[in-house]
């Protein structure tokens, strides 16, 4: 695997974004709704940098299909707390086709928050299939398959402290390990 974003680059961008969010929501409590599993590390690092009251909630989103092909998006949000009247920041790891973030945004908006903004760690170019755009993104990347810092390949590599490009040979080696 070829490193794309090193840990220090990720932490610097998150610290800068945390400053932006702290200033934007000064005087308010912020509800962060993270889309799991991929955004877990991003959320943990971000909330530690925020200088305002923060509540957190999580949503599970899963696409069922072969490999990386989205066939049926399912979003589990039954355990979300009351969002009506709250300042909400929806957080995801990567903006790829846009289906997950767009659908999740619509579901949360229906819960009538005072405000709703979205942020993704990575915005991948060349794969978007919806009109919805995240309000914030920390990094733009090319259309390459990436793992690490919460992103996975069949459940593996989420624990890498950096983001790496998974090359075809890496996929073959991983398949042989299974």
C-alpha cells in the first residue's frame, strides 16, 4: 500500500477544522452524528479538539453487495436522540458516490434540527452519483481505493493511523490471507 495522507497531515487538518467549528458554534452545544464504522477515528480526534459542549450520536450505514458496489443502502438510526432544535454536524469518512451522506442528511433533516451541516474527511472525485454535496471536506482525493484511518477493505485496515492507496497487488495479497 502506498501512503496518501500521513497521520500528521490528518491531525493538522482536523485541528484546523475543529477551530472553524468551534468558532461557528460558539455559545451553542453541538450534536455530532457520526456515520459508522468508517468515521469513528475521525470523530474521536475531532471531538477532542472542539472547545465547546459536544454530544455525540452514531448511525450505522451499510451497503450490501459485491466488493465495493452499492446495491442496497440500509441506515440504522433507531437509537438517535432527539435532534429537534439542535445544532447538528453530520460526519462521515468519505464522500464517494454520495448516496450514504445524501440519504442520511435527508433523514436527519426530517428530525427538524436548528441547523444541519455535513463534513467528510475525504472527498473523492469522479464517483459522485447524487447532487448533494457535503458542506465541508478536509481533503480532496482522486478516484483510488483508500484504506486506513477508519476506512477499510472487507473490514481490515481501519486501524492504520494514516490513509493509504490500496493497489491491485495489495488486494490479491489480502485475498490470499483469507
